[in-house]
């Protein structure tokens, strides 16, 4: 019986050490050497203090900042330990109420914008932590931000255009704007007056 079990146990032990210890350590080391910023979570700092990650959406509520998509992650949203969407179907009354509330909130905070609302301004992403907005969503918020910062709308729109990322590899995904990176640049270039 041991003659049959020992080869299997040896292979299991070998594969556990190889794939459970050596391989992860090697990948971690290679990542730290070649891509240290990405391997450490693409964290962004200001004044020596970590203020967020380029990869995870966070809430901005002040009028002088671009605000992200609504979040269904956690009870108050933007909880990285509870990543996930609401999974409400399009006819679910809770989703309809949440979207109507988001529309009302946006219209109240952005009275100068009268155009149609881009869908990503009022709906959560699948993870609830999407760090990006569509360029149209950023443009919809631009009048409020220009007014709050005491700058021209053209200056805000120029920043949005500069921070608009194209599809990955030129064809995967949609154009997008990273909210954290855009807000950091706002503070650098156009501080509130």
C-alpha cells in the first residue's frame, strides 16, 4: 500500500512547494523589480501621505472635485473589502429608485448642466469600485468645477481632454478618465481660489 501512496505524496509535496512557495515568490520578486508601482497597488501620495490608489474608485463629495460613479460596494459604497455590484435587474424597483435619486442629486449639484446624463453618472459599475468615468460624464461635471474653483470652463475641459485615456491597445474598452488622477491634477494646476 505504501508503495502506491508514497509517489503520490512526494509529488504532492513537491508541487506544493513549487507552486505554493517558489512560483509566487518568484513572480512577486519579478513584479517588484520590473513594475514596482503596479505591484504595490498604484498608490498615489500627496504631502508624503497615501491618498488613494489609481486602481480603486473612491468618493469625492466636494463641489470642486470630479465625482465618481455611484458605488454599490458595501453599505455606504466605495468599500474595497465589499467589492461588487448590486446585481439588481433593470426592472428592479430598488435600482430604479437608486438611479432616480442619483439623477436628482446630480441635477441639484450641477444646475448649469442641462444635457442628457451619461449612464455611468447614475449607475454603479460591476465592482462598485471603478476608478474611471466616461469623458462625457467628466464634461457634464465641468461647469460645476469651473465655478467652484473660479476658473474658466475651457481650462477644466482642457484637463479632461488631457486625462482622457483611449481604449487599451487601441481597441479594448472605451475612452475613460481616471477620477483620482484628474482631481490630483486639478489641485496641482488649478487650486481653489
